[in-house]
C-alpha cells in the first residue's frame, strides 16, 4: 500500500511539474491532453498483463497485515 501511495504522490508531482514546464510565453498553463483512444488500445493490447496484475494486486490487497 505504501508503494501505491508513493506512486500516486509522484504522479501528482510529475503532472504539476509538466504543467509548469509547458507554460506558454503569455503565462497561461497549457492543457494536458491524454490520448484516450491510444491508452485504450494499449490496455486492450496488454489485457493479459493488466488482468494478471489486477489479480496479483487483489490477492496481495486481501492479505492480512
């Protein structure tokens, strides 16, 4: 769980840094666009890995401390 919390915080830090780096000359913050179709295709192509990782994560998440 701690690794997941670290990953989420690191993701938020990276997004914030990329927004700061992508400011235009006028000082506006550029919008970050996520290519949804590309992401969906990647997930579909890696469905075996996504499924396996989901099962492992679910199993590890159900283990008692």
